[in-house]
C-alpha cells in the first residue's frame, strides 16, 4: 500500500509501540500483585474460592468467579487456565465456554475465542447466547460504504450541510484531498501537488478547509520523515496559507464548532534529540487565521486527536483528546481554563483513541482495540454508557459525527483496502440468524489460520 506506512506510522504505529512497551498489568496470582489492603483482600477472595473449588470440584460457579477475579486484575493466563480446568470437567458447559471465549478475545487470542464462541452457538442452548456473541461479528447499526476505490480513502469529514465529504486519497501516488458530493454522486480533486495533503476538514461556514501538508519540508528524506504544517485553503479563491510555520510536525487540525478556533497536535514542545517517533506530542489551539498558538498540554506523553466541546474557546470550555499518559492510550477531557483533566476510558493494555464529539456535545465516538481489533465505540460525554457500534474482522477507524449527529463517518479496510463508510445511528442492523453468525465465525477462523 503505497505511502500508507506514513499514515499508519504517524497516527497509529506510535500507539503500537506504546501498547507493547507501556501497558500496565496488575498480577495477582502466586502471591504477586499490588501492596496494601486491596492486595490482601484480593488474596483472601482468591484463596477462599480456591478452597470452595477444592471442596466442590464440580461447581462451575466458583470457577467462573475465580476466573473473573483473575481477569479483572490483569492475570488473563491464570483466568483462562481456571476455565480450561472447568471445561475438562464439564466440556459442554456453555457459560464457561462463553466466558473462556470472551477472555481469550480480550487477551488477543482470537482463534481460541472464535472456536469457543462457535462451540457455544452449536450447543443445545446456542440461541440463548446469540445476543451476546453476535455483536462480536455483526455491526450494531446499518453500515454503508460511501466512497470506495482501489486506492486508500481515509480521514473523511462532513460539510456543515452534511451533503459533502472531504477526505484524503492516494489514488495519484501520494496523498491528495478530494470532495465527494453525496447528492450528485460526484467527486472533485481539491489538491494536486507532489506534497502530501492529509487530515482535511471543512470550516463550519463551508468557505475554507484546513489540512496538513508536507509542501514546506524540502529535505531529501522519505515521506515517513517529512514534517507537516497546517494549511488553510479558501475554496472560492483557491488561495492556500501555511498557518504553522514551525520546525516541528503539526497535524490533526479540527475546527471548533464556531469556526473561530482550530485545535491541533504538535511535537514542538519536545526538544530532545531523539527519533521523531519517540518525541512527545501536545495539544495546541489557535485562532482560525493561525494567530496566538497556545499549548493546552505540555507533558511527557503522546497527546493526540483533539476536538473541542461546543461553545469552547481558547480561554474556556473543554477539549477532548487521547493520550498514553496512563500507559496505554485512553480518552481524556480537560478544562481549558483550569487545566483540570479527567480520564474518561479505563482499559489498561488496550488503546482508546481519536475522539469525536457530537454536535450536541453529549456523545463521544472513538475507536478501540479492547475487543481484539479496532472497532468504533460511543459513550456519553462523562465516559458512561460505552457502546460498541461496529463488529468486523477488519479495522474500523477514525469516526466523525455528521452535523445532525445521526450518522458516523469512518474508514475501514473491511473491503481489502481503506474506504469510507457511513454508520446510521437511527437504523439498527437487522437481526442475523445463528447460522449466519456461525458462518461469519468460520470465515474469521479461516482468515486467522491462513495468516499463521
């Protein structure tokens, strides 16, 4: 995939580095674990359940409880061992098999998980588990591909009237910007240069677009090492202007809902002499004309993908972003005036990234690999009611709300390369029969076996 390495490298490969090296687990088996009262209480619970299991070896409920405690405290291998012992005693216990599959999937062992789920559905009480297993393989809402070619189409964003989508594509060999009109089913190329233009967004008034470009980096280096600046383009005159003339990488610009401000990501605060992929990044805000560029965060962490809550300015309001400051990537919100920060998602060892705020400000969409691969999720603005929206073997990434808040645009490689898809929050997906879910599991198993 030509040039896709830059796109993956600078947005998610960094996350993979840190999900591997920075993830935090709390181990509790074998006398290890955290210190203090909590650890003592945990060990008492574990020993109590171990005694109950020894006294009642055929009681699956005690084994399920012990596995749940191990899993909740980060010891996935011990949890799966407990369930494997249970299945040796009662190989047809559907609840144990389902729990085993669920923990295996969240531990990254998709093959064991899918085989367990298939076995559950093929059991006598398989229909009772359809609602719990189907969401792993079936989207919760209707999903339609809106832009799809042999090239990569990624990072889509709506016009204010919801009729147009601006996105980046490499159909000409490098990243250029295109606009797709959903009312006429036509597309228009907006940029065409040897540089790479990425991360586009319409201004709320529809008169301008913002995006990143490598046009001002004239070094003879590979694309993955090029520095990006943030540009604005007047759609009426065609005039382009570099807003962030800086010797650092600046990317992921987003307009405020008012259009008066732009938030973005920059590495300019990190002056260490280290490779670019080791640099920390921070969240910045500036006026829409590029004036008064202010750092909202300044930490030894990778902060990214900012968006502003409705009504926010450079002096007050709320910015939502992702950060690896807790070890793996999570979603945070920060009060712009007080700098008070609140963590919204808590999933150690996995990545919750790229938040998008709904126009009403009450919902946040993001993508996460908490269930094994990247899927789209949605939650309330306080982090509650987290809901998985997509379920596919491919990676579903970078969600963006439509102006009416009823649809979510995202890109996915579910067709083999990255295309743009539209999820309709007003239209639930049709219920899939158990035979279709089993067929999708078989397909997933085949893909995994072919790649081993």
